[in-house]
C-alpha cells in the first residue's frame, strides 16, 4: 500500500499480507475490476484494480479500522516500496524447462524463488552456497526429474530413471534445515522415475510434463506454511 497525490493505493498481495496477520482468509475470488477477500469472521474486503478497496459484511467496521490503523506499518518506506516477497528454495537437476515453469508460477504467486546457480558464488563450495542462501528461506521445492539412469548391482533389467545426485544431497540438507512439512517434492514421470527417498511422510506431487498439472496442489501445500492466500485466478 502506498499513497499517490494523497490517495491510498492498495494492491491485492499487500492486503493479503495485512489481513493474514489478524484474520483467517476463507477464499479469494474474482469480481468485476478486482478481487473479493472473504474472511472467516464474515467480513468481505473488495480490492479493485484501480487501487481502491472497501469492506462489507459482518464486523466490517472492526476490519476497516484494523486496515486503516495497520496499513502504514505495512509500508517499507514512505516512498511506497513493496513488501519483500517470501522466499522459496528451488532444487533442480538438468530439466531447465521444468525449473523455468516453476519459477514463473512462484513469481506469479508473489514469491521469490531462490535458485542456487543464479546466485553469486563468492568462492564458496556448493554446500557453503546452499547454507548461505537458505538462511532466510521457510519453504523448499525439489524438482525430481528423470535426468539419470540407474539400477541395483546385478539387476540391469530393473533400470529406472532417477534425479541427479546433487538433487538428493540438497534435498537432504533442506529436509534437515526446514523439516519435512516444509519441503515438497515434485516428481516428474513417477511411473518411470525412482523416488529420491523412501522416507515416510514426505510430500510428493507427481506430474507428467507440466508444472501446471499440479499448481493447485502445490498452492494448497504452500499457503498454510507461508501464511499466504493464492487467488484462484493465479493458479
């Protein structure tokens, strides 16, 4: 939220961040010229593309007062800098197409993908680099794509595709740092690709070709972990 010529300009993602601190968002739906945010307490906040908003429904006065009192605190500066997006660490192997598609999806949701090979090394090893750039990350996504082939010794007829060994290593480090509830493994071609781990309780989201096949499932995993709500139009 920021001001232009004395008029408060509101953006959907900023309103989501503000409301999530105090209320539970039930759903976000499209309306003509904007979006409707429905709260569990019965209030409805309409955010319009022109930058305005209004509050309707039950407890509307309480919610309106909350927004007005706290909107200023959501600004990063008087010049209206946008809130720093929440970071998601992305681990991938050789499938750059899947990586690029996932990156676009995350950015569309207002999140910042942290992709190791896009970050400056500063003379660090891969492990040191991962430790550095995962410090302020709260969620991780592993792209388990069929980049290599392998089989048990003496059983070439059991050959299956598997993800790169660096993916397995980085996945283990993220699981140790974030916990299994905060890591999702996107497994491509699951019928032909070996799972990188048989640890119980890991979140696996299988897809065949496109990340879009599981974008809704991924959104439902991410929302409660990062305390965000993703609009249906962004899925």
